[in-house]
C-alpha cells in the first residue's frame, strides 16, 4: 500500500512540478572506468552519435560513471533525479545494477530506457509502464541459441555459464528452446579465467555441441583455451562473447564460431549502413552491438520527443510504445511489457582483411518476444 | 569419473599451481625481506601481460614478448621501488596497504589510458599450440605442459638463487636481521631494489604466460593477487618452499573442488541443484582451505614460529 | 585533558561541519548533497566499528565487509519478506519480515555480532599478516556464498522499493534520514570514547602494546581481543543495515574485499586509533570521489595520486598531521 502511495505521490509531484516544456534532460549512468568500461563506452558513443546527428537543441545529456558498482549506481540515480532533475534515465549495462536502480527510478515517475540489461523480473512481475527495454530480455539470445541447436540437429549439448542469476537465466533460456539431451551442465565461478577443468569435462562427456554464456573476459579466456585444447565439437554462444570490442582479443580462436545476436553490421537497411559508416568515421572503430543499442535508444527517445512532451507522461509513454523510429535492426516494436519483439539472427565470425567481425548466416527466431510478458500486468 | 579425466584435472591443478607460484614467489620474497605488503603486485602481472601483447602484436614473436614482459615489469618494479616503495619500509602495514592500493588505481587506469578500454590480443605461438597425447591416452595442451615446465624450472632456479648464491645469502640474512646485514656493509637499498625488481619480473612473466590463454584486460591482476596472497599465507610468509607447496595445494583444491564437489552432491540430490550448490562450495573451497590451515598452524605451513 | 585540546577542537569542528553542511544543503534544496553526507556518515560508522578492533586492539581485519554485508542482508531479507508479505520461517514457529528500522538494526547487530564472535574466535589464533589474511578468507567465503545463493537474488541483490520506517519520522525525507544516521553515529562515538577510557579499553590498549603485561595481571589478551572484535563487528553490521537503507538495495558487493579495503582506507586517511579518524577519512574519500568523478574517464588516476600523497606526506593520517603527534598510535 505504501508503495502505491509513494508512486502516486511522486506522480503528483511530477505533474505539478514546473517542468520546462521546451527541453528534455537525460541522465546516463554507465560503466566508463575499470574492466567493464568497453561496453559502457560503446553504449555512450552510440547514444551520443545519434544525438549529435539529430542536431537538436532540446535534449541535454548528463553522463556519469557507475564504476560497475551497484551502490554507486543507486547514488548516481538519486543525484540525477534529485539534483539534476532529469526526465529520463538510461545507460546501465549490467543486470544487477539495473535491478538496483530501475524499480526506484520508475516508482518516482521517471522514464527508464534500458540500452543493455534485461533482467527477467523487470520483464515479468516487476514490469513498469515507464520502463522500456531497447536491447533484449536477458533470455532472448540464449533462447535463440537453443533454437539454433535444433535446426543444426544437435542432440547432446554441453552447457555452461557463471554461477550467478544471469548465468542461471541463460541456461534456462537455452533449455526452454532446445529439444535434445544434455551431455552436461556446469556453473563456473564468476570472473573465472581458467577453463581447463571445464574443457576436460566437455571432452569426457561425449557431447556433440557446446553452448556457453561467459560474457567479457571470461569468454575470451574460454574460447582461446577451447581452441587450443584440440576439441572440435562445435561451440555456440550469445553475441556477448563475440562483440566487436573483444573479437580482436580472441583472434583466430573465434573464427567460424556461430553466435546469436539481434544486431549485426551487415543487417541490410539504410539506417544501419549509415550508422556503421558514421560510427567508424566518428570513433575510428567498428561499432559493436552495444553501440547499436545505444544508438537505437537515443533515436527511440527522440522519436517520442517529436510527438509528445515529456511533461505529459501518458502521451510520452504512448509515443515511446509506438517505437516509431528507424532502428538499426530494421523491424523493431515493443511487446505488451515494453520489451522488444524482434528477429534474432545467427552469425558467424569471419575475418575481413585484418579485422575479425561477424556475418549473418540465418535467422534463429523471428518476431521473438520473451516468456515473461504474460506475468506483466501494468 | 574416469581415471583419464581425473589425471587431466590433476595436471590442470598443477598448472594453475605452478603459475600461482611464479606470481607468489615475488610477493613472498618482498614480504620476507622488506616486510612489505604489496597490493600492487597484481598490477605488475597486468603490466607484463600488456607489454607482451603489445610486443607480440608489433613483432609477432612470442619469445620477444616474454622478454618484453620480464623487462617491462622489472623496470616498472624498480622505478616504483625507488620512487614510492622505499619510503614505506619503516611504516606500518596499514600505510603500505593504502599506498599500494593507490598504486593499483594509478596502474589500472594508466594502462587503460595507454591501451584503451578493450581487451588486447595475445596468443600461444604456433609451435606450442594444440594438444599432445600423453602416456595413458590423455590429450593435453602442449602449452599448458610448457607452463608446468617453466614454472617448475623457475622454482628450481629460485631455490638455487636463494641457497647457493651471494644474493641469496643476503636475502636470507635480510629476512632474519635487517640491521645486521647493513652493518656488514651490504648496500641494503640496492638489495631491496633488486629483490623488488626480481619479484616484479616474475609477476610480469606470469602475466605474459597466462595472458596468452586468457583475456589481457585491465583488472586482470586483482583476482590473481588475492590467490597469490592466499598462497603465501598458507605456505608461510617468506618461505619459497612453502609458497611452492601451497601454490600446488591451492591449484589442486580449486580445480578438483570444481569437479568433485558437484559430482559428490549429485550422489544424493537432483542434478541442477547439485551443480549449483557444488559450484557455490567449490568457489569457497580455497578460502576454507586457508582458514583451516591457519587455524591448525597460525603461521602457515612453513612460516617462522612466532 | 589539556594535551588533547587541539584534537578535541578539531573533532568538535568536524561535528559542527557534519551538522552545518546538511543544513545548508537542505536550505539550498540540494537533496543529493544530503545523500552524499548520509553516505559519508554511514561509512564513517562502519569505520568507527573497524577502528575499535584496528586502532584500539591492533587487530588489522581485512574482512569487515563480512559484517557490513551481514547487516545489509539483515535489512534486505527482513524488508523483502515484509514487502512480499511472506514469512521468513513458518516451521517450527512463524517469523515475519519487518520494515521497522529499530527491529532491523537489532537483527543486524545480533547477526553480525554472532558472526564476529565465531570468525574472531577462529581468527584470533593467528596474528599479524596471518590475521589480515584469515579475516579476508572469511569475508571472501561469504562473498562467494552470497553471489551463488539464489534465494535472495544472488549477484543481482535485493531491491527494497521503499525505505524502512522509523517511528515518528519520515525516513524518505533525506534530511530526516540523515538525522537518524547522524544520531546513531554520535551515540556510537560517545560509547567508543567511553569504552576507550574504561578498564576494558585500557586493558585492550595495553594488550596491543605488550600482551605479556596484561597476562601477568591475570587478564587473557585473547578474550579482550575477542570482545573487541565482536563489538567492532556489531557496529560495522549496524552501519551495513543503514547503508542498505540509504540505497534501498543490498548486493554481494557489500561483502567484497574491496569494501573491506575501503573501510580500512577511511581509517588510514583520517588517522589510526583516533576517535574521529574514520569520520574524517570517510568525509574526505566521499568528497574526493564526488569532486574527481567528473574530471575525466580516468579519474581513478587522480584519486590514486592523492591517496599516495596522503600516505607519504601526511603521517598519522589527516588528524595526526593537523592535530599534532600527541596521543598518536605507535
């Protein structure tokens, strides 16, 4: 009851507070320092590229570094809401940070547009009309992995992920779609760097395929060690271990590996071609999927600004739900829980000149939504 | 579980252990001789890996990369010793903790400033790539066997250095009585710089060797640092022999714990839950080992009795 | 008392600052400044807890994150059950969750006190660096346990949507919550000052300097230290509960060794064994973090350089430098 009272009170406050009708202030909380900084920098650069291309005077972006620490993220959110008086929050990369920030922010009547994390709670029971996910629900790419395993006729998969909620969700997502048997299921230590022991177990298990979710440095380590182990069982993973930022660090070990993603630089539409070209010009590197998500987030936001003023929360929400913008992914729309309904592709790692990158080889799931939408009652 | 799998896991544990030893040897020497807690030892590990990746990228030679890692880490180590560390020897442990914690911040972000925020590429050289077949039909990566060999050779070299050379005598004397060896005319500040640079070089080498099969990224040093501290404490501070035994013990516990504990829980519970609980326990295993050893022997396995 | 005047004066100025700054922020309508001040006060409280073991007892614990985290999870678990109206325990008897701060604090103090008693009893068999590392080991065990234990969110942690209540106050108002935290800190500081002068505090201090001396008068240094370590854990646990309430969120990061390190850093910056050492340290650290954060993506470099300069040139911490060397730790 208290929660409802608070939500009401803050909505009232938002309505009565003097809001400058002509502008919109965005607070971006993202990871810009430490080991995970590459992802945050990509999201920020993609977002700011879209903003600068639109060349509008009515949008102001405040950017802060959360250092990948949940308590810092919460305090930054307080700062953005209390001091900076932002209208919209965005930028968080990690699920645990999103879980710390999003529920409180939307309860205070702010909009939150997620450019990366999509924990299941926020898609289901904990969903909120002011929370929009522009990337994916966490399970999506793993479900695509399971669906791909069926089409590739894998019968006996070995699956592994770190022992934390997103890892457990990942394997659940894979198993939701996958129809074959499991040769083994492993939870590794979060931040683990040596996978010799896991690879030995894969070798002994008689599996016909391996599915792994090991984001960031963990994936680099796994792929390098897997390639060196002499095992030739096909490996499949989500795009997080194959994004543009880390592929160069994996090198030949990733060549030919199949992975699932909602975006790739060769998706054939004008927006995407333009995005890839201008991103390279602006930052001197190829964009990653994180950059595309940041870019789409900014464009979604600006498309809503064209239709409605943020001070009219209902109209602005409706404008966001319409998702009337040119996405780098081509078709993009929101499901009933404000999470994407989109195609998920199968990609393969190739080498273009000296650069490792991905190319789309098929579609794993079309117009895919998440399973949690049924639990979401606004 | 088949014997082959078990044998392979023992080799994996051994490999992890000897690399931890190379990392921990410098830490334990610096602690034993200078009485210094150096949290920035992990940064030297990272510097070695980054130097190796940069040189391997430019020249394509893995050997040159290793040399670069050794010299870069030794140079940075000597520099840091002269500029900062030597002001800390007569301070208490707390000041050392804070100062070397500050060094971690400077090194991590400095590395990111120079090399960017994305992981670097460093790979195994072609002549060490791929698996070999061992007696008993075990397929084992050649590179990991090389790591075991290098680690054990370094251990042997260190034992020789400590027990058979003039420098070793000075180091051992320094561990026992600092004032005495200064009184005997040994240039103590030079000795300290050499010991620190030697420890740094070993950490840098470990970083380069391990970096080839891992991700070369900012922050890679901290998890290893914690493990190295676990090793030197279990072994007994200042003891090279203790560090070697403890490193192998920690390597085996970590590797075998991750395999055996989930298997053990599967005997009497449902598979998914067993994997989850087994993995949780396995990630705590080395800390449980350390606590048990210290409760049993409060100064580690080979530490000087208080 | 006279030789303490400069430090006492400094402490009083610090207290005045901790009252005036939030009042200014309140009048100037800068709620985030109040939030920052609240964070500093809570972290100072955690530091005051550690300082009892570290400064007075000479017990360098790198595992106080364990108690900080336990306090946080005491809040998280009780409040999340109250939030979802599901009892924590149904058999053999029913335990309901709660959103009342006093009850949560009591639970946090008791659970972290029990943990400190158990960890202390085992760890105090060792000393010096071994003690540092065994406390670290216990902290790490809890950290990995919290990450992989799914019942309360694992690495995602637990979100509590509304701050817990305190009878007669609106805790959602930043200045009122600050008032609560500041009052708790003041009470704990007064208790610690009295404790240091009590027979127990004097014996503990003596045991730190020469353990034999207290043994010869028939006091066991082990028991003294264990009591100090337990009290220390209780205070840090209380700080953890408040910190969780500040963020309305708990996560395993509260258990990480970096948290232990940070709490220790506050004490070293301020001055070891000084009553106000952790307070000064926490205020400086939070201020630096806030002021440097906006400078560049690489602001950790500046933070590192500043910390380094403090260690190298401000011996005895900031209080030691400003208030003179008298009564400094040895």
